[in-house]
C-alpha cells in the first residue's frame, strides 16, 4: 500500500529524552514561531520528536501518571502539539518517537517489570521485559493516548532489540517451563541453552508483532518502526513481512555519532535487501568518545561540518535509503538556530539527489551472505553487535574498496535474488541451513562463482568432520587447524594471523599453498592449500582456508584486500564493471526504469584520523577516474547528476566508457538506455526466453581505458 514514506528523502529527528532536573526546564522555551521558521526553511519530509525518552517521562498531561514535572508547572506548554500543528500547516509529516523497552520511571515504579539476570537482579541497563505487564499496562495504552491526542503519521520506537537478554523473571521462566516441561537453564553448559536463547528471540518477535497490530488497529495509515530492528545484528526475517499491519513498514536505525561512514554503507545495503523501505539516522554532532569506556568518561559532542554530514548522507541515499538527521533540542525545547543552518544545507543536498536515489533498486552482481544461523552461532545467540559481525564488515569493506557492487543479504534475501548474482561470498559462515546447499550447488552448476572462507558450516557425517558444500568447493576438511600461517602471494609470504584450516583436495586444484614462515627465501611451503579452485558444471567454487574477512576487518592491511581482488579477478576474468577510481571512492550500482545509475561517494577524510579523531573538516575532491560498464545497447543519454552535465563517454561492443571528473562528495553517473515495453505479469521477454543463464549477464568490458587529462579538450 503506498504511503507518504515512499517518496520521502529527508527526515529531521529532534532528540530530547526529558530527564528530571534539566535546566532550563523542559517546555519553558517552546516557541511556535521558531519551529515554523526553521521548518519552513528546511522543509523536511517528516519531523520526529520524542513523546517519551528513556527517562520514562512524557511532556504532556497523561492519565498514566508519568508526566514530566515541567508539565505541572507549565500546563499550557505542549511541545508535541506545537510540532503537530506546525507540521500539519506546512504539509510535513509528524512522527512520534517513544522509548519502548527502556523506561527508568517504569522500572522504579514496578521493579518486577525489569529483565532479571541469572543472579535474580535486574540488568545494569534496567531494560524491561516484553513478556511482563509493562507492554499491556503502560506502553500500548499510552501509545493509544498519544495517537488520540496528536494523530501522528508514524511511531518510531526506541530502546528495542539491543536490550534483549536472557530473562529469569517469573513470567519468562513460567512460560518457558510450560513450553519445554522443565525449568529454565542457568548457564551455557545446559543442553537446552539454545532453546532458552531462542525463546527470547521469539518473545521479541512476538512483541514487535503485538505493537504493530495494536497501532494499526487504531490507525491504519500509521507507519511503525522499531529502531535498529532487523539491522545486521538482527539478521532474522522481519516480523510480519508481507502481512498487512503484522510488523514494521519502515526500517530505521540511528548510527554511531563517530566513525559511522562505513557503518552506513553496510547497514544500508542490508536494510535494502529486507523488502521494506528504510532510513538511517546520522547525528549532526560527533565525539571522540561518545560513551564512557571503563573508567574513561564520555566526551562532549561537537557539531559536524556540512562535508562530514554529506559524506554519511550520500552513502545512505546512494543505496536507496532516506536520510534522517539528528538534532538535539535544548533542555527547554528551544532549538539550536546555528546548527539548523547546516541542516538546511543537508536537506537541500538530499532533495537535489532524490530523483536518482529514492525508488531505485540494487543492480549489484556480488552478494555477501550474512546468515542468520551463523550470526546466532558465532555471537551470543541474540542480537549481538560485536566481533561476530567482523566477518561481514571485512567482506563489505574489501568489496567496497575493490569497487565490486554488492548486496549484503540473509538466507531469504539471497534466495529472492539468486539468479541476479555473478558471485556469492560466504565469509566464515559457520552455520548454514542444509536446504541452502542444493540451491547454491545448482546455482554454481549454472555458471555462478562461489567464494567461501574459513569453516563452512562444519558438520559431522558418520563421525567424519565435513564442511557444507564440499562438492562445490572440491575440498575435504580434515578437522585440523592452525592459529595462523602465511599465504604465498606474488612470491612473498602474506601473514594471516587468524585461524587457518587444513583441507585436502577432492577434485579442486590448489591455487596458492600455505607457508609456515614469512621468510621470502625460505617460506617453508606446506603441501596444504591456502586457496583452491574447483570447476562444477559451468561454474566454480573457491575456498580460502582461513578466517580471512574477520582478519581483514581487524588488521586493515591493504595487501589482504588486493589478495582477495586477485581471487575475484580469477573468478570474473571479464567483470561487468571496471574502474580506475581510488579505494577511497565508494561505488553503488542501482537501476530505475531504463536507467543504470552509478553512485560515487568520496570517503576521503581530508586529514589523518589517527589519535582518535572523528571529525571531518573538509573533504578534498578525488582524482578524476574512468569507468567501463557493460550496458548491452548504446545509451540514449549519459549525464552526471545532480550537476546535469554530460561527461566524455564512448560506446563500443556493448560497453560504455565514461570519464568522471573529480568527485567532491557525491555524484551519480546516470546511463539512460532505450525504453523497454512492459511485459504482462509473469511473462518473459523475447530476450529472456532465448537467453542461456550465463548469457543473461551483459557482455563484460575487457579492460578499463587509460585516464585522459581532465577536463577533456
């Protein structure tokens, strides 16, 4: 069903958690004229303001007794009413932010609502249990009250999946005992620990569905989002996906205030594969230490420059997302005027690019599998945002720097688009559903290229340790491993300080051997493969015998990226795209109608970010570069957008070559092809009917051309 969010590109989020003791006191500075003036200038598609923060206090008179003391002192001041009225007047959507499972006031009022640890004490974060009375007795009724008072266009629930932990409260333990016929486990050594953890994942999914149905029963046009829900740390399928009102209609997450540029690209790609529209929220301030670390206190945040914000926003927009910008209101609910000058620039920046961002679809030819089963097995079993994600972060970073457009997908996302991908990467996927084996095997037989690293879903068959997909990879795991080793690459040993696995050849050929030393004169080659290649039908399977991608993320050594690039070069000797852009320029490949869109985002920081410096002052333009991409037919038009200029370009043998001038922050190379008639639903076009599986991919360019001096004569 179409919604206002479909065409949105820029959302303005105001942060105010409404703590006790703030000075100047909340509500005392609310100025409708200021709100109207600033929103008229910025013209966001939607404004988001807190109706309840983590403190658990609300800025309006409520029948549930948790209003902020300032409401009693200034009953005529209603910041939510001001924003509702002004946004309605200006035809801007209004979204209520509400802290869900973090509510300190409720935790004080009803301590039994808190999640309880195995020591029978609440967790330090004092998060609430979704199975206890809080949801039905306070949260949902108060949300209904808010809908009645302010008629918002959306609800954004904060404090959600990151709070999920095993809970030994009376409700959880009793419910678990009813389901499993025994008491809840108390440590990981218990044989039913996995079932206990899964119980809490299922409880959270049920909670999301309950909130969605409750809200939609009361307002059918409302858009509901659970902050950070179904991001990379929650790769399971979206609750209620494909059912009307059964889950969120919008995916959203506020990114880290520091070093969030690469995080934005990873999360945007994963959200884009989930089947729902999304936005990512970037803080308009940063800090060298946003949160306390051990004995070190948090450091203050300071405003980001326009270049800093635009870098982050460019990545979000390029991947088809909406860009939300976070502004912290003053404690009295007046708004920081100076910061809005930069916010106005970012809003205009987003609107200029929206036609080539919003409503686009990925045209990536590489997929990185982020298996929900692997994430459960590698992490804590819940929604773990920690090192268990390093394997995905490393694969994303390597492909980004090598300019291979890629999606990040879970099992269901992979199945939805399997036929589109040329290459699938399995980065240390230690648990895969067995039913995926046959689908991937047939995909390789039909011409696909599979690259797997590390332990590939180890299984025990008849007391013999095996990997999944051994027939595809042409190797057999011996069950042995080393803490580290060297790969012989370009006649030099390349250190891999990560687990390395012993495999024997079972149809594959050894491409690169393992070595025992880093001595280039005496590398001590082992007769054990580091990299193998196996032909299966029309396709190939490659195996890297190490936890390669997690190690790349942690070490950041460029030689590891280049090593992986060489393997990709072997897998795709004629890739669909080649470019001379530097690794600091991100490429995102999208399509819209008959247009192929190549987004270029400049990641350069303009200075050293060593010594914990998170601030981007000015982004220097990149060097000029070229790109060659297979397009099949000669384009009708080639333009750089939003500049509207035609770059130097040529077309030969099914490939377009274009020369891109220096990129400051973002530009999009829009290649418009001939109009294609729409086929009836389910009908094949003539070309599709005649094409073989491999021929469905465009003819690849042989090589990227040399750079001209830019601008061209």
